[in-house]
DNA sequence: TGCTTAATTAACATGTTGTTTTATTAATGA
DNA sequence: TCATTAATAAAACAACATGTTAATTAAGCA
C-alpha cells in the first residue's frame, strides 16, 4: 500500500527547520549555497549537507554556473506532499467536497 | 521565521511508512494497539513506539477503554501539514489562485 | 602560475531512531 | 486469587542524523 520510498525521504527532509527555511528562501528564486547559508550561524559544510538531503529527496534541483551550484525548488516533490495531504483533507475540511467538485469541473473544462 | 518545533515532530513522524500506514488505517476509525499492529510483521513494542511517536507529534490522540488504549486521528496536526503545504501550492498549481478565491468566498459566506 | 572564491569530502563526536527480546504494569473475569 | 489479555518499559545495539574542523577540488582571474 503505502510503501513509496520517496515519501520517506521527502518527509525526513522536511523534518528539519533549517531545510524548511532553505525551501522557503527558494520560493524567491534560485540561489547559490553561500547565499542560502548566509542567514544561518551554521558552518558551510553543514548547509551543504542539508542541501544534499533536499536534493536526494527531490525537493530541489541543482544547476551549474561557473563555481556556483545554484539550487532551485522542484515542484514535483512538493506536489507529492500535497497529494498525500489531500488524502486526509476531508477529515477536517468541511469545504473539501465542494472544492473537490470545483477542481474536477475545472479539469473537465481543461480537457474538454 | 520557520522555527515551529511542532512541524519538526510532525514531519519526522510522517517520514516512516509504518507510521503513515497506521494513520491511513485510522481514517477508517479508532483502533487499539493490537488491531493496528496486526497487519505488520513487527513486534508489538515496536508498534507501540511508533504510536508513541505519532502521539507526541500530535497526529493521534489516545483514549481509555478497559485494557485498551484506542487511537484516533487528530485532524489538527494533519491540518498543520496542509497549511504548510499550501504555502507552496502556487508554485505548481495553476488553479491555485482560482481555488483560493473560491475558498475565501466560501469562508465569507460562512462568516456572513 | 599562483591567489581567491565556491563548494564538497573526510574524519570525527554525539545524539536519535528503529528494532529486538525480556520483564513489568494494569484491567478482566473465572 | 490466579490466569489471560493489552500494552508499556527496559536494556541492548546497529544504523543514521547533525554538527564540527581541516583538507581538497574546481573555476575564475591577476
């Protein structure tokens, strides 16, 4: 059933405030390792490791620009979290059914 | 900024397939530790610890019924995950803005 | 070439997680 | 009271996570 090995890595990556802060920063756009490290008191290797964890989980992708290795958000992994969460939405969200119907009809419109 | 200690525990709890499967089972309703343990090959103490992790993270609550300690989902923690996720929704979901407007208007209707 | 900047690797200390087996607590019911 | 069932606690241990400092790779530039 629920044995998707990827979700393990994604949730584990999200279970750290430094890594969530890095993701939050990347919403504003690509950034180098040093740029991402700046707000933290932590050493650069520590941030480098956090970035590796995010990359392995698929939450970010990395590019190349001279010595720089710019990081960018990967929407796919975030969407995976959202999809997992949506499974539970009806438990608390009384508006879920209505929203679900609306989204479905939007999709129908797109496909029609 | 993003220093909510609770999200750490919630995401850490979700980073394990056994614990996610337990949550999935609890959608069907309350269950005792033994009932929850049945589908797994793991020892009972191991499941007991997983349940403790879920409880500490606030993802489940526990009751008392004779020797039984029934577990139930706690929507609040799941909603917390959804709220975090929703921060990123606009990154991939082109329908996010429309949905957001719809939900806001629904809320207005409720409050009016 | 040699210097500087960006980033990773290596080696290490320390703490946490996931699991086991064995022992214990606590409630039920004959 | 004694046996049974439900669940937790305790002790042990391997594996992994998180951070450090020091060393290394790699690109850019004088």
